[in-house]
């Protein structure tokens, strides 16, 4: 490259960090603007009871994505972070007192499920995981790690109509689970994977079964939590020459003659650039939050099409009863009503499923005293309508404690002193989303193709993050950043230096 071409990345979440690293190591002059005081985006921490607690994504999978990113930057992922594998993928409990662990070893899970629900269900799990693996194999390189395709384009990439048909895009996830499992608790357990992309298993395509393979392929625990991952990618980008500016909020993406020319900050400062990678929700552009010149870059997600939001609690507290693993799920009795409440009635059911991340529960380690917990329940993404229109957080807190107790877990002191975030709070953190944490919900066979790709209608403006292709979650958002960086490099290889 004859000159260092200037690129601004807006947002230091997973996608922005990955794009910054790839572009910096490719020789671009990269500046990352982040309104928060540190990198991470949704990979954030809060302080409760004097302890720092991961308050965003907590499940680390798809390690190959990060190994490839660090290799491009001339480093080794394992040497940059303390990483260990989890032998228990997650612990699950129900109000009737039943409990089930899923294990990294498939045979251990088959044995556990056979004891839990019968030998036939254990063998059904083995067949289910084989089907999930087949779907993942078909779509990993053709869709997830590749630029956004059209439906015909994806068929051409795969080159095997039988394999495409086996991804089951026209079946709902729940209908396929009903065919696989007789025990309703197992349908709940595996249906929950659709919530990893903010969707209802009753409306999402069965293609999302691939998420079960992703988790079976390896769940990892990071020293320092997910915030440590964000810090490691920032350091990787800085090693390539990227500059990070925190507390720097972008107000407007500047456009001249139909092409990006820079960014204006809230402070009034203008930063010239030949390209911008926007690592925020695409709806923020479409609603004009970054200026009128880029409204046409993409489309907003309508309220009815938004993915799940959440109410979360970060607490430092003692626990009694059910021994916790790192990842724990306490299921509701009526799963259909839970998603009907969120997506149709725009509320939270009386006994919602509760996810608990016990961040001090490393395997083989004992916990004595208060421990760091993140609790989460799904909520409607209506945080932009104001708290008066949403579920009462205080009432939900009481329901959560009652539900956990019914499932065998008691929190000493309840959730007093916990840091709570509602859909309204998530909308403030991630504007134009209503608090939706995963972009658009994946509620049809074509939903994955409706996400915007890396390039936009504005020359020099690119998209990264969970609202863009290939989708939500830290690994997928990281892939989106890499795809944006690759598309930018491809476009600029054809353009003269300005």
C-alpha cells in the first residue's frame, strides 16, 4: 500500500475490534471511536458488592474464529488469554425438582439424558447432535464465514441440494424438536438455543439447531471473563497500529458527493476518513442518529421484528441449595407462554426461565462467601417506549427469586444491591434498538438473508456487529467485523488514493 489510508471505526464492540485489527495489520491508518470509557460494547462489566461482574455475553464458543483473527495479527490466541475448556456445558433445573447437566463429552450427555428421561431419549440426543453437526458443516464456510449471499447464491456455494434441504429452513425449530424428543423438558432445553440469537423456538427455523453443535464443539472459560477477550483484541489491534479514543461519541458520519469523508464528534471535532466501519445497530443509521446523509445506508428493524431484550441483575451474593456450575438455566413450566408473553403480549410471564452465570464456579474450585452472579430473563424489546410501557422490574425481581427457590436455589439477601438493567437501559446503551440485544429476530426461513451485509448504499460506509451478517453473538459479530474489513480492502484495491 503506497499510503496509509484513513479509516474510522465507530464502536469498540466485537465487530469493531475485529475490523480494526484486520485493517490495522493490513496497513490502514485506523482510529476507533468509542463513547464508553473502555472497549467491549456488550462485553461490559459492572461493579456490585465491590466485585466486577460480566454483565453481557458470557458463553464463549467458536474458538476457531478468534484463533484465525489472532493469527492474522501475527499472534497466537491461546498465548494472549487464559483459556480453559468446560466439561459441564450447562446445568439445568425445573420446578418439579428435576436436574440435568449437559457435558462436553457426548457419551456423558447421552448417559445423563438416559438416566433423566430414558434410554430412547439418550439415543434421540445422539441423533439430534449428528443432525446439528451436519447443518453446521453445511453453513460454516458457505454462510457464517462468507460474505452475505442471496438464497440462490447460498445454494450455489453449497453445491449440494440435499445438504441444503437438510438444513431445514422451512421447519420451525420447535416442530423439529417435537419430532426428535418426547420429553417436553428436553424440547425446552434444546429450544433455548434459539434465544442465543434473540428468537423464539416456536417461530425460528430449525436451521438454528446448528447452535447446539457450536456449544457441543466446545464451551470455554476465559480468565478475566469476556471483558478480557475484548481487551486482548484491542491490544492485537494496537499492535498493528490502531488508535483507540474512548469517551469519543460520534454525532454524524460526513458524506460528500455520495461517499464517506469523515466523522464529526459530539464535541464538534471532525475526523477525516476515506471509510467508516459502523459497529452499532444498523437501525441507528436508518433512524438518522448518525446524520441524515446516511439514513439510506440501511433499513430500520420494525418493532415487531426486533429480537429479544432482557432484564439482567449483577449481584455479589451467597447461594444455598442447588450447587451451581458456571452456566445454569432454571426453566419455566410453560415455554410457549413465555415466548407468547414477550413477543405477543409484550410482557414477562409469571415464572420466566432464568439464566444464571456463576462466574466464580470454575470446575474444581470452591466458593466460600459471596460470589459473582449474572441473572437474565428474556424481555420484550420495547425500551424506547419508556418504562411505563414495559414489565414492572420490581415485580419481575420477586418472580425470579420465587422461581429460583422453587427450582432449588436460594440467594442470600435476595437481589438487594444488585445492578439491574432493563430494556430501557439497554436502549440507552445501544440506541435505536428498543433494547433488542441481537438485531432482528430470526423468525422466518428468509430472516438470515434480510440482515444487511458489510457494504452499504453509501460508498466507504461498512457495517459490523450483531445486527449485520452473519448475525448476533460475540463470535458472529467478530466474523462480521472481519467481513467488513475484507470488503473494505477489496473495494479500496480498486480505488485510487485520494
